[in-house]
């Protein structure tokens, strides 16, 4: 008789416990960021999200749990007519945050030491160079002054924040809008995932395209993330003929070949 061995999972009997409301953040009124943004970002001191007021960003100290005061909430107000499509805290400065705007510009904002006490409407810097709305923004993992912006013009730009200047535009290889980008651990390569279904890896110092591969069959919902400590990228996307999520893990050295892992759910 054949027997089947089933490996026991250490997570099998874990049951989540709902946190008490006094330790949560309540009455949050989410705005309308880009569908490909992360909707929320946080560091060890604050969390931020686009507020229900157009063109605004809410920044709340983590220690202030409970209901958010909707009637008297100070906001970063970049423009009442232009949405905040994406945003990202500086990786080394807890009081600095970048926003990507519908007006094709990126802005840099300074948060006071104790958080916002009144609306802030003047940014420290503005970065202008894209030809259409910005969709994504983020920071280099190691270089403190390098900001990345992704626009609906299908361009990826790297900026010197201290000088306020554009330094690099990646080669124009994307045929459709970008949905995601990610850096490798040492910041020497950047990978992008586009709605043209392709995963691409660039060397931003050249700048040059290193490799490209069709990652998924569907055009929506694609994301990519470089695994820390690994020479691998994980991507998520959709099957063309099946409304299920597909996940793949690609080895960077063989990104032009078939993925090493593919799962469906």
C-alpha cells in the first residue's frame, strides 16, 4: 500500500487576534492615488496616505493611535486641483517625504519634528521634467540623495535631490505604462514591470538595458520586487485567459529564460 507523507505546517493552527481599537488608527478617509501605488507608506515615526481632500497627503505620528480628527487634521496640501498619485518616505531622513503629482512634477516635503501642526503648502523642492502625469516615485536604497520618478510618458528618471537636477533617464524601452519598479540590494540595478507584460533590468549608471523577459500574459496588476539577499526577482500578474493571480520568481542571471518558479492561485 502506498502512503502519502504530508508535511506539517508550523502556521497551521495560528489564529489572528483582532487588535483593540485604542491601538488602531480609525476614521481614516482615503483619497484616490494611482492604482499602482502602495496607498500607504510608513517609517519608524510616521505613516502617510493620500487624504480624501484632493491634492493632499495625511501624515500621522505612529504614537497617536485612535480616531483621526477629520475636522482639524493638518495636511500636506500640494495642489487642490492635482492628485497625489504616489509618495515615499526618505529611507534615512524620517522627516522627509516625496510625492508624485498629477501635474507631472515630484515634490519634496519637510515634516516638523513633532509632526504636522498646520497645513503645509510649500515644498522644499519641485522636480520637473516629465511630459505627463507622474505615477510612481521612490528612493535609492543606499544613496541618500537619489529619487526615482515614473511618468505616464513611460520614462523613468533619477534625480539628484540635493542639487534639484535630473541625472539619468533610463533607455526608452517600455511600450506601455509602468506598474512597478524595484532596486536590487546594493542599488546597482533597477528592475521595472510594465503593462506591456515585460520585466526589464537596467544598469542606471550606463544607463543601459541589461535584460528583458515576458513575465506574465495579462496586462493588469503586475508588480515586481527584488528579494533581499537573493539574486532573484518576484513578480505577480494575471493569466490572459484565467482571472487568477500568477506568481513567478525569476533568477536574475537567467532572466531571459523561463522562470524558476511559477505558481497559480
